[in-house]
């Protein structure tokens, strides 16, 4: 491979998705050398929805003191190099292809950045691919698109020494800007709190002249934002501690930002499992976020667990691969890997489709996802399958899924294995859904509970479901050769589905 081809594929130096029809991702490791942390992520799983096979970070503080000295933090250099040596050894143990490594603000801005890159390559054989601020903004925005194909708004990525903004709409990244508003860098500013606030305000007002003002949604990327989101969850008593797609209203978030300045952050740190190093940056990051909200006035703020590392993968995806639904692709992967009968989920969806024909497409995709996942937890003890499936759905690394959709999926899978949810220990999470939505999730679960055991193959060839929602009539028409399949247990589960629908039933066996 010549130098020009290597540059085309960025830090990977090779194509990851040479075949646009590829479904699975060959394991790949990404080393991210940031201003505050050094992280190794190894991706695996579905090509369109990569999962984390390995994920470890070390808070090295490479950018600490950069604003005053213009150089990388000496202690941070030592710690970063030690972390990179460890990550290289781990990658070799996993028999990965050569690690793809990127470095961001601290390394690109420091006087000794090139010297550090040379030291890393000399000591470890790893070549750091140093990206500029606008490229960092583009890649982070593409990371958001990996999880939200239809994302629209403004991406804001905060690192230790910089902060980037990028417009997102129609699957594309628009205008991008970069700034020095990283909390690690700001923490060393002279002049006290008043001077710091004035500097932040001037910088953000300048940024607002170069990207679209007043976005519908602000997508937050970066460790400091995630730490603030955890504090928001703590203050609100939010029941589902999943950061990706966690949404906040500006008014409520402002309450949290004010609360941060008054609360015992050490106690909050322990309750949210946040490192002391990260929590130390939260007060400055909160000042930046407060000014961002005041200046841009978004209607909603959403947290993205995906950023630059995922953006690097998205960068290489052909359009055909990008066009796939990340949720469905992830569920297909889990079914293929863990279900007893891979491929049955698609058949189950076709069989149950008449029950959900009138639902909007956004709901039908959740129904399809549930059918693909309905059997992936079969190895769990039968008494606990309902809990295992609920936990898996609500905590899994799934993109393209709001928290409400995540809980809907979990409740439906719970009812796939259990008729009632009254004695579940995670009932507080159900509060994310309305009673009406809980009832719909129960219908889906009981439909899967019937359909999954009626027959083990091609249920749509054995019988047909007809649902008349206005008349509340549920009909099952069974082919003659499948009559014996509608035994006592199958009949009971069909009746349970009818009760969930509030419907009368008719069962007819063809002659």
C-alpha cells in the first residue's frame, strides 16, 4: 500500500469496510490520546453498530498547565507513555491488527508535541495521527451520526484542552469551529472567576457567529459533559443510569449547573462513580455549559456516548452501510450470536406484524428489534429470564434508541418470559413510560410469548393472525397440518394476549 492510499484511510491505514454489504466488523483497536485521558477502545460486533469488546482509559492530564508553559505536562507524558505501552501489549495479546492512534488538542498545540509523537513511535512502534480542531469536530459529529442517523442540531465535544462545535443535519456534518475552552486548559487561567467567566462568554459569543444559532438539539460529547449528566441524574432521581441518549431540558439543566456550585461534589462523586480527576474539572465545565445554553438556546440537550473514536469508523463506512438502522443491525448481530434459532426473529416479526400494522414506523422498528432479541437470553435460569432480558435491553450498547424506546423494548422482552411485572425489583424504571405505553409493551411481550412457542419454525406458514382494533376482535386461523401445535399452553398464551388487548377471540382450524 503506497503513502497516498495509506493517507486515504486515515489512522487505520487500511479500509475497514471494503465490502459495502458486510454485516460484522472485524475486531479493530483505536487509541485516543487526548488532553486529559488516554484510552484504548477495541470495537467488535455489528458493522453498522460497533460494540465495545474492550474499553479502558487512564486520566494522564497531558494538557495540564499547557496554557502557561506551552508544553505537555511532564508527569502526564510519563503516565501517557506507560499507558500506551500497556495498551500495545494488550493489543498484541488480543492479536489485533496494528492499533490506529489519534492525538488531539494537547499534542497538536504543545511545543513538544512532535517530540512526544516521536518518542511514542520509538518506544512502542505506534504512530500517532495528530488531527486539527476542525477535523476533530467533524469526526466527533460523525460519531453522533453513527448512533443517531437522523440527528439534527449542534454537536459540542469538550476535551481537556479544547472544545469543538459542528452542525449536523440530513446525515451530514456542516460548519465546524474549534476553541480553547477545555476545562483542563481553563483551570490554569489567571484573574480569578470573574476573568474566567468573561473569557468563556467572549469565546462562546464568537463561536455563535460562525455556526447556526439556536439549534433544536445540542448533542454533548466528552467526559466532562458525561460527568455533568450523571450529576443531573442524581439531582433529579432519574431511574435509568444510561448516559447515551439521556435528554435534558435547558431549564432543568440550569438547575443542575447551579446545584453543582452549592453541593458537596466529593459526596456526589462517590454516588456517581466519577473519578476525582474528572470531578475536579466539573465546576469549570459547568460554567462553559451554562454559557453555551444561554447563548445558543437549544430546545433540548442530549448526551452522546459516541464521539471521535466512533466517528473514525463512520468515516470509512460506505453510504450503503451508513443507511442501515444501527438498532436493527445490533439486534441481528445479537440474535446471530446468542439465539437458539438464529433467523427466527424475522419470521416471528412477520407472524406478529398484523397486530402492529397500524403503528407508526418508529414503533414497528422497536417491534422488529424485540423479535430479534426475544431469545438471546435463553441460557439464563428460567426464573430470572425476564429480569435478564429487561436488564440487557435497558443497559445494552444500542444506538438509535431513546430512553423511552429502550424501556419499552425492555418491558416487552420481560413479558416475553413473564406474564406479570408486579414483583420486579426495577419497577422505578417503568415510570419512564406512561401507563398506555406500558400496556402496549405488555401486548408486544405477550404476542412474542405466544408466537415464539406456537411453533419453532415459519409460524406465518402455520397460522395467520388477524386483528381488528376497532371491534376488538383477535382471530387465529390455523393450517390443517398445524392443528396439533395449538395445544393447551399455546391456547393459554393466546388467551393471555387477547386479555392484554381487551379483545374477544376466534380460533379456526382450516379443513
